[in-house]
């Protein structure tokens, strides 16, 4: 038989053993973790939104009071704590605790909207609410008092934040503030201390570092499938990269270390309707009977890519402001039936927005592999899940077996769990309307929400949410290890560290609470995939691009 020597030399290098995708496992949330699922008692809209502010103040008041007493106990003047804001005394140094309310003339007002002349089109919504005429109020169950003072200029306050204010009541009845105290970061229960490499706040890019044997997760947002300028090739590159079908052996090895994918909202673009009617039809049709067309192709296209990825790894899909779901926060999961073939995989999960994810490392999961499904943590009858076939053929991809054969996971590696808090960006976008930017940035506001212990303080004032009666899920009862915000303009990240133990509770390793904040840009505009190392919380970005796109390819470590 004829044998071509050139063909032998040009063959691709193949590994001695097939790459096995590393595993991470979803664990049950700790007791006390709030749920963003709307139960039957919260689906009613007959409750007043004032209950949310009362519950928020009740939940966070004691943490602010404890921290304020330690902070101001030894100050000159012997400041006293006044339980009610209306009980402050003139010329007496004291501190009070309450909820901030921003009285802003440019903020939308439903009463003004009702009273305006509806024959005139309403003005477009404002991008910013702040102005020089804004007043800052502090209120509790007793009433409201106006805050003044130079300290407020650098405080960056928004409606709904619970604070402690130290100051003196003036002759005009205002409360002049000299210092402000926030609740501080919530307790953190993490089973894995960060290494010195991952715990450095001022960590710079490390071009020499490579994807090692740790578990990584991939995060994208803003796929915008169905947009007028939507690029099909970009999503195809994403599916091939994650499934290990793109690049050489080094890229495939890196893809095998990615344990799961998180899609943080806006998978589908905003609905664009197109009226189909001629001049003749317009004359013969009555008012209100215009017809518009709806195309299911965006959902079908998204389903095809999700199905390709679900064959290789677990997917967590969050809704966003442009997705076909309710507008009120927390947004409920998208119906699985929308996604056809992808919904047949137990590795595909539709989550709420926001959502908590508790992940355990693959080494720990191997100990219970025989009892639980690797992707969902539910009882499973087998250790591996068969891949459905398409058109009679199985699509090639990196092996997704969860057995502990010749893989890169070693039993000598430490086990750990991580808490992830993910949302699609609505709270952050609304907070930025209250503050000037610059100097305020999305990253600084995301950091502030951790120290406020509240995910969405402007709800329900300018951010729509459900009228909860018995609990408010947006209060942070624990500090997550990883805080992910989707649909941002640019990629940013920071490791937030708080040394002080504000509430006397158990601290994390070394007496420090740490949280990695990651702002994920829109994939349709940037082509950026964010990779996070679950053990060290190091962050890398991979930029996928096709010819004609402004985004460039490449990889960067942070």
C-alpha cells in the first residue's frame, strides 16, 4: 500500500490520554441563605412597598449599631446613641441609625406623571438623577430628618442604604453629619482560604501564568441573539472553545479545566416587531387591528448553541432585562421548555436573577459521585450521563466523564466550596443614576453594595421589585466569595478585603473577609469570556473575535 511520508509528519499531536473535563458540584445552600424564588405568599401585589423598608431597617440596624459603638465610643464629646431620629437634641453630639432617602427633583415621580398633559409626549427617561438641588434624608419608624454637612459630599449615598450618622442637630432642625458608619461586609463562611497569589488586592496581570489543575468557571453575558447586528460566528467560536473543539492541544487542555458556564442575562436581544401592511391594507383595517410578525429564529439559534455546550459542561442561565420574562426583581427562571434539546440535559439549569450558587470542588464531589449526579447534585443511577445523538451521530467533544480515571484531578488536591452571587446588572445600572460618574465607577458601586450589605438598595424606589411582606432577599446575610455582575460596558475586577470584624461574628481566614468582584462585559460587543479560578479567585479573560469585528482575540490574566 502506498504510504505518504509527508502525511505522517503533518499529523496533529494527540495526547497520550484523552483530556477529561474537571468537575465541580452544586451543593445545598447553608441555612439562612435567602432564596430569590417567588413563593405563593409573595406573588400577591396587595401589600405595601413600605414593608420592604421596615424589614431592611430591622435586619441591618443592629449591625450598624454595634459597629458605630466601637467606632465612636472613645471620641471626645461622649456621643450618645439616639434610638429615634426625631429624638435628637440640639447641641448634643449623638448618632442615629436609619434609612437614607434621596429627595431628587430629577427623579421620576408618579404623581407628576399623572398630573402632566398627556396630549404632549412624555420626555425620554433621564440617564442621571443627581443635581445640585438634591436633599439627603434619614428616616426610621418615627419620622425623617434632613442631613447636611461636608462629609456627605464624599459619602456617595443612594436611596435605601442603612447608615449610622454621627453629628449635631442645628438650630434650623437639620442634622449636621461629621461621620458615617455602614453595616460593613457580612460574615463569610468559606472552606478554602485564598493563597497569597490570589489574595493580593493589587494583583497585576501575569502573562506567564497558565491554566493549571484548579477548577475554573466561564462567565459570559449579553449574547443578544436576534439583534440586528448579531454575529453568528462569534457564538460559534464560543461553543467550540468551551467544548474543546477549537485550537490546538494547549487550548483543549485549558478548556478541559473549565467546569461550567454561567450566562449572566440578556441571552436574547430586545424584541423587534416589524409591521407588515401595505397602504391598501392600512386603509381597510380598523384602528387597533395592526398585525406584527414574531420570529422564533433567535430562540432556535440560542437553543442550538446551548445544546452544543450542554453536551460538554453544566450551564447556568440567568434572565436579563431583554429576555422574555418578568421585569420585576427578582426575575424568575426562564421556562426550560423554551430551549428544546438543551432542556433534555440535567446539566442545563435556568436560574433566578439574582441567584446564589454554592459550588464544591471536584475532588470533594468524587467522594459522593456514586450517590449524586455530578451536574445537579440530585440522585443519579449512573456515574456518567449519555449524550443524546443528533441526526444519528454524536458530536465530537472533550470527554465529560466524571470518573476518577487518568484525569488531571488528584486526590491530593485540597477540597473547598465557594459561594457565588450573580445578577444581570439591573441594580448596578440603577445605582449609577444617583451618582456622578466619574468619579464614581461601576466597580466602586459594586464594592459599596458589599459594605452596605444590600444588593439593590434603590428597590423599590426606582428599581422595580416584588412587594415582599415577610422577608427581603436582597439583604446580604453572607459575603460571597465571588460577586458577578453581567451586562457591563467594560470588564473590571477587584478583590475587596475588609479587615475589621464589624459584627463580632466569625471571620474568614486570617481575620479578613474577601470577595472577588467581577464585572462581565456584553459578549455581543466585546467577545470577552471571563474565566475565574475557584480556588485562588484569579481571573483571566479570553476574547473571541471574527473578521470584521472590533473585538480582538487573545487572553489576559489578572
